[in-house]
């Protein structure tokens, strides 16, 4: 008996996978990683995973591309925080829901910069918040680059390694459940945005407010900062 059923419209995952063979796929992935580190609200994994599943021999090259260009983008994000916070960085921070707790976050970077960079580089929390805050806090640029390389390397090489070694199994599973694969990727992006504000406390304590006031010389309205200011280069230490 001949099957006369017409093929359905390609789903999100199928369209992503079909795009991986385009000659510009790798340059586009590099651009996404670069922009994601300073402003663009997207996860590179949404494109990276289908590319590896389509050809797992590219896993290590793709992981290298993602790591290098993400760190390069991070350096630009750092520059936005250091030089252009009032004009550009502040709007990005507020867009991600970090505005009200930003000064406390900055204090955490001043005290524990490498640790905070590692946490932000490895987890799905938007990396641009980490890069911009590092610049505002005046984290040493070489320390920032080193820990960004380590963190972003873990972020990309670990899943790429899993796809390399278990790619056929993962591909078979996804092909069997491809109806949901695209939605899972989309959910991961939304989850990252939802998790971002959890890092940023909404209300300061009295002790923290005094520390911030001494550090940036800003008058504090009870319960909140009167403004979101960038410290001067001298105050960054």
C-alpha cells in the first residue's frame, strides 16, 4: 500500500538543522557569539547544537570558534562598562532586569571578580551582564580575559565534547522527538533570561548602602540608590 501522506511543514529544529550546511553558518555562529557577549539576547547553543549533530567532526572547531569570539565580544562588553556605561551599558543592564540591584552586583565584582566572571561565563545567565559589570567594577582586564577564556571554554567545549562522543545517540533521540527539540531550545533561552534577575538583589541593606555611598560618592534615598552611576577611574582603584 502506497503512503500518499504529504510531508508536514518543517518544524523549528528541522529548519535550524537544515541551515547548518550553509557556507555562512560558521561565520554567523561566530558573529552570534561575539554579539551575545555584549548585547544580543540569544544563546549560541541554539545554533551550535544542530550544527554539531549535522556533522560531529566539526565539534572541536565550533567550540573553539564560540569560545574565541565570545571572549572577544566580552572584551567589547567590558569596554562598554568601562567607558560607555552611562550612554550604552546602563540601558543594557536595565533591559535584563539588573538595574535596581546593580550597585550591589558591582560590589561583588570588586570583591570577587574572578569568581563572578566564572559563574557568569559557565551558566546560562546573560554573559553581557558579566562583561559590562566587570568593566564598571574595574576588574583587571587580563584577569577578565583569563577567566572568561576558562569559563567560556568550559561552557562550549563540554557540551561539544558530549555531542562529539554521543552525537549519534543524541541525534537519533532528537530525530525521534524533533517535534519538541526546537521548543526545548527556545525554553532554554527563556530560562536564561528568567534566571538573570535572580543574581541581582532588588533592595540593598543599610550596610551595603553605606559601602556603596562611600565607594561612588552618591546620595542614597532610603531603600534605593538615587542614580545608577559609573565610578570614576580613580575610584575603580
